[in-house]
């Protein structure tokens, strides 16, 4: 628990008062439970033997102390009142602390989700979506379970154990010695198994993440899987991951099953010892039968908490494993970080420049080397080159999806690293080769880049992108819900929605990453007309493969193996020998 508090202290801070109040109530309940066996002692030693209670109890009862019926009634009522107080305290503390657990889960999940969104594409490229989802849900839930268990199981049972030992020392030191022998022995048994259970729990969580990742991957690529009849291969992989999770789970179950059995043996030995010693002292007249029954009850109360603490071992192990996996995410830093003194970008005119830029996705493996590209306001600049030359990487640097390793990316003369991410990205619209769709209506997908736009503005953007050409054929028009990944729409329809999204955003800079790739002639014609409206009056950086785009561009930069090897207009580049003319000749021949 201390480890969890250390790791997630700031998240727990707003709930410290509730945790303290709940903890005090738990301690109060433990104190009440210590008194529960004493009315039985009064009944056995006084009522059944026909004696009047003496001491503070006799003074409290006054004349009623001489009436066995009155004493029995008072003892019975005391048992009911004490039980009611314990139940009330348990209810209030449980509700209070479990509400803290629920709020902690909500806060922690929000914190992790926000952090995941801030992490760069480089981080997400190394992670599996299903595993991150498991950390956000299952691992955080394990932390919540520990927090609740600590206050509802660990704290009251530890307090009860300490109280029992103290009371036993006062009543009969020999019983305290027996209890002090049983409790550490039980703790030793628990400690022996705890490490192995934790390791098995960590393995189970890891394999559970892999199962989740495989399921997510399969369901998001179900069209690909079925197209290549890969169901059996996918099922085989799923069985491997599931078997590994099963093996780890069975190890955990085996260890958790051994632990209560070991505790049962130790507990029975303790009970036998207390019964033997207690009965001996009663026979010798050194101990009353009522006190012996109280001590036997205490021993049972020692045994029950230790079993509860033993069961808690699994919860602790799962929470420790979950906390490690959650902390691993929170400890990850964004490769693209906003500078503390970053300033919001003014409304850009659209002057875009990459100056002597170098970049690599992995250290020591550059993808771009000394690349310089310039697009003045209102210009259309094309990047030409073969697949894998680095064109898309150049385009991704402008909205600062990645940071350069050398050189500068400038917008209106401002280095993007000195500007806030939101102000940069809100002024650069990207129309990718494979447009991404959210699960929502067609209109909500268009509004994704312009959340403050009115319905009229969105419909205007949709009309300009020729979305209205097909939307009437959808079941609910613009209010038709798009399936996950946009699978209910054709490639051309998704691309026109992406263009409408960029139009609605009304940015001064537009990046087009081969937006007509793979479209049929009719879809391409609509997309090209929509793009013509999108690019009018804006600075456009386009990754081009169409001759018409290359011919109409104000400047063409030829990228080869991560370098700009030539630049000029289409006419200038085709007029001289070089990489571009070779590409052009190949396009013409095809």
C-alpha cells in the first residue's frame, strides 16, 4: 500500500480526508469487535453461576446486578448494541472508502488517457493497443481493489490482531505468548507464498495484455484476415496466448490454494494449544471458564484475520503488478514535448519552410538528411519520389507529429518547437492517404477538425467536398453512423469526408499525403474536385504521384533516399536529365 501511495500520491491527495475518516472508523469498528465476547463472559461466570457482577459492571447495573434475569437481559442487549455499532461503522467506512476507490479509478484512468494522448506517435508505434487498453482498465481496477482491501480487510484485521494481543497480555500473559507464536508463524507462511503469487500474478497480467492485444488486432483487421483466410492462423496465435495466460493463472490458483491450507494447519495447532492451556488453568482454578471462552474467541478472531490477510496476498500481488504496468506508461515521456515557454502561434499566412532538416525514427538510423523545402503563402509544393524515399516523413514534421533531430521546421519564420502544439496543429490540416474515421455520424466526422463550427458551416464544407453527392444514399443522410474504421463507406467516400473535415477546419496550411491513391476513376474525379476547392488560396504541401498535380505545382522537390536531390518546376525538371525525368518517363510509359 505504501508503494501505491508513493507512486500515485498526487492522485490520492484530494481524498486524504475521506481516507483518514474512513480509517478511523475502521479502527473504531475493530475496538468494538474486541468487546463483543465480553457479554458472554458475564453470562458464563456470573449469570449461570448465580453470582452478581462486581467491579465497574456491578456499579453500572446497581440494584439490577442482583437479578440474574436483568444481568442476562443487559448482556444480550449489549451484544446487540455492539453488533449494531460494528455494522454501522462497517457500512459507513466501507461506503466512504469504496467511493474513494471509485473516484481514484476515474481520476487515474483520466490521467493515463490524457497522458497517452500526449505521447508521440513514436511511442504508440512501439505499443499494442490491446495491451494499453488492459493497463487502462484491468490494471487500474487492480489498484482500486488493493486500496479498498487495505481499508476494509488489512487495516481492521491488523488493528484487531494488535488489540487482541494487548488484551491477552493484560488478562493472561501465557495466552499472549501463544498468540505471539501463532501470529508470526502464520505471517511467515503468508510471506513464503507471497513472492511466488506475485510473480504468477505479474505473468498472468502480462499474458492477459497479450490476449487483449491479439483480440484488438484481429477485430480491427477482420477484413484483411477473412480476405486471406487467415482465421486458423489467428486462432492458433490466440490459443498460444490464452494457454500462456491459463498456465500463469493455474500457477496462481495452485499457490493461492496451498496458502489457506497451510494457514488452516497452523491455526488448528494454535487453537489446540490454547484449548489445552486454558482448560488446564480452569481445572486448577487459575482462570474462569468465561475468560477462557473469551480467549478462545480471540484466537478464532486471530485465525480469521490471518486467513483474510492471506487472501489479500493475491490482491496485493495483482495491484503491484498493475501499478508497475501503469507507472511504466505514466513514466513514458513524449518525444514531442511542448516547451514551458512555448507561445501560441498567431494566425499564419502559410509560409512553410524545412531548413536543413534531419530526422530518424530510431537513433542512429536517419530517414531524412539535410532536407530543405520552402512553400510560400498560397503556393502548391509537391514532393515527388519513389515509395520509401521519405516524402510522408517530411509531411509529418510540419504539424509536429515528430520533432526533427537537426535543422528547423518554420511556420511564418517561427520554429514550431517554440510554439504551442495546439496552435500549430490547429492551423495545419492533413488529408492522409488512408483517411481515419471515428465512430460517429458523417457530420460528426466532418466536425472533428472544427468542433466549434455550426451545422450550416459543416454542410457548406461537405457540399464543397462533394460529400452531398453520396450522402443522400445513406440510411440517415448526414446523421448516418459510420462504422468503426469507416468500413461502411468506400475509400472515395471516406476521402471526401476527410477533405470536408479539412475545409471545415479552414487552416492556412494543408498537407496532402497521396489522397487519391487507390481510388477508382469516378471517386478520384470527385476527390480531385474537392481538393481543388480545399487548396484554393492555401499553402499546400502535397505528396504527389499524379502527373496533373506535378504539372500544376508551383515547385516540385524530388526526394530520394531521405535527401532532396533536385528541385524546380515540372517543366524545368523534365527538361534536364535526372531522377525526376526518369520517374516522369516511367509514369508516361505506364
